[in-house]
């Protein structure tokens, strides 16, 4: 292999695309050669499921030439002697596998693709619908039903409210560690953990029981990197700052300081953070960050400081400040100004809005800290808006006969 760096990016979602764009805009005379593998037939990753479909267009269309679509990465191995990676991929359309060698690998496969589906006694013989939040698309399906929501985080709140709004008879949210504790509208309640099911009766840890018609598992996601050899694979579960990653990005345990993960921590900031990580990662690989690379001991000490702080986090507001500080730290190293603190203020307000009124917090408007643009408020309140189509959202229209049942 020549001295020119060859970078493999796995995934063309928001993180992979941000990395690609940063490499392609590099002012270096000799840019690294970049190949991005994407198993779907287009870019965007999970965001293809949303109104953001097709977001990367126009100028960024040039990035297509770096991406191998419909191509799944099967195996990544680090070669200690030659300090590079052997990557095996399969073109799904042609059914042809190929092997390539890279100096660096960036894992950008996202964290919301493998649902965590816990088992509960009796769930196998439950007669109603069982669905993970990952597969949830339309709340109308649950009209008139008694819904059991397992989980006590963002998806649980979202789906319980959405189902009730679209006519579910009731929703019980069952928690493991602590209840969400919102002032719920009539029809939603929280109970301690589900222990078992007997036919359509759910039994809870406090000794209570209830008949339910459908179960929504809002139980989060699992990391899955089946294509990585064991020593390259992230070990910690989904957290605000995974173990063994310098700048939450560079894998410290193996891979010769040449394996990177992007967007792998639990997220408040998403795109702001992805862009910051992309700038840092690309510049790190290109060797243009002052003071980098640091020694292994220095990198480990830095990562351990963040992990120690992570262990003291007490809830969403701490998480938000933690992530803002992380982005500020990363961006300071590369002279980028993502305004993380100002964005954090919006997240704090959003969390306070939720605590104040779980029914109306989605009706609030925010001002972009980048452009100053104030988002238009919904013509109808969220609770009265029954058209969930992309068109209605973008055009901010709702049928005039929308009525609240709250
Ligand atoms: P999250 O935020 O990862 O939350 C998962 C929830 O599921 C959380 O309340 C967990 O309880 C609960 N959970 C997980 N396993 C179980 C079992 N076995 N039994 C009961 N409850 C369980 O996922 P979301 O889908 O809500 O949010 C996805 C992302 O959106 C989130 O990561 C943010 O980035 C925004 P726990 O509290 O661990 O006891």
C-alpha cells in the first residue's frame, strides 16, 4: 500500500456523510482516499424514515462517488504487523464479495438500528400486537385499545401520548428504574415493572394487574458490530460517554489508534455533535490538530476523566450540560464554533416545558442560535393536530375540523 491514507467509512447516515464531506473539503494537497460502504441503496441512514429524507442533495451530490451503496461490510480485522485493516464487503446486488486494505476505519453505523427486546414470562403467548418503538409508524392502529408501554424514557412518553391522542382507550407505562413522573392526561398512568403476562393480563411488581390489548416495547437499543473482530468492538452499553474512547471517538484498546466510532453515545445534540466529531476525526486522521496525537497514557487519562464525570450524572439536565461540554472540548481543539452552550439552553427549556405540561410542550417555538430564525408555531396545537404527514408538518397546516379529546 502507498503512503497515502485510505479511510474506510462504514455507514452513510448523518455521521458518515459528515465525515465524507469534511474529507472532501479538506484543503490538504494530498487528501486521504475515502471509501464509504452503505448497505442501503441511498444515504441518510435512519433519517430516511423521517421528513428529512433526501436532505443531502445539490452540492453534496458530489459525495456519491465515494459511496458504495447496497454494500454491506462483513468483516473488519486489524493487522498488527502492517498497522492497517482488512475489510471484507459484499455487494448485495451483484452478490460479489471483495477485500480491501485501509489505513483507518470509521464506524458510523448509528445506534438506533438493533432494538432491545427484553423477554417477559408469558409474552410468547400474548395474543395482541407486540411492537418495538423502532417499528412504530401510525398510532391509529391502537385506537380503542388498552396499550401497555414498557420503558420510561423518550420513546415511552412519545408513544403513550401519541396513542392516547389518536384514540387509544388507555396506556399504562411500566418502569424499571424510575417512573417518568409527568402530569399525565387522563388515560395514561405509570406502574412499576411488568413481571409477567398471562394471556392478556399483565402483572406488575406492585402486585397490581391489568388487561391490555397491545404491548409497545419502548426499551431502547443495543450496540451491534458483528462485522468487527472482538478486540475492535465497543464493550460498554449505550451511555453518554462509552468506555475506552478518546474524545468519545478514538478506540483505545486496539487498532493502533486508527479505529474511530462516530455518534455512538446517547444523544441530545445529534447533528451538532456529529458535525463536531466529523471535523475532529477527519483532522485527526489527516494529522492537522495541534498537539495531537497524544500518548496512549494521556489519551486514556482524558477518556477516564470523562467517564468518571459521566458516572456522576443525575438526569437529563446533567446529561445536556455534559454533552455540551464534550462538544465544546472537541470543537475547541479544531477551532469550530458549534454554539453548544446556547443549544444546551434550548434543551434545558425543552425539558422544563415537558415537566410543566406534557401535553403542550411540543407547541413551543425555538430560535436557531445559528441563523436567528424563529420556528413558526403550529397553526393547531400538537394535541389537536391529527395529520402526521410530512406535507402537513412542513406546510404547517391541519384540517380545520381537528378536535381535541383532551
Ligand atoms: P432509551 O432512552 O434507551 O430508554 C430505554 C428505556 O427502556 C429505559 O427507560 C429503560 O429503563 C427501559 N428498559 C430497557 N430494558 C428494559 C427491561 N428489560 N425492562 C424494563 N424496562 C427496560 O430509549 P428510547 O427509545 O426511549 O430513546 C431513544 C433515544 O432517544 C435516546 O437514547 C435519546 O438519544 C433520545 P431503565 O431506565 O434503564 O431502567
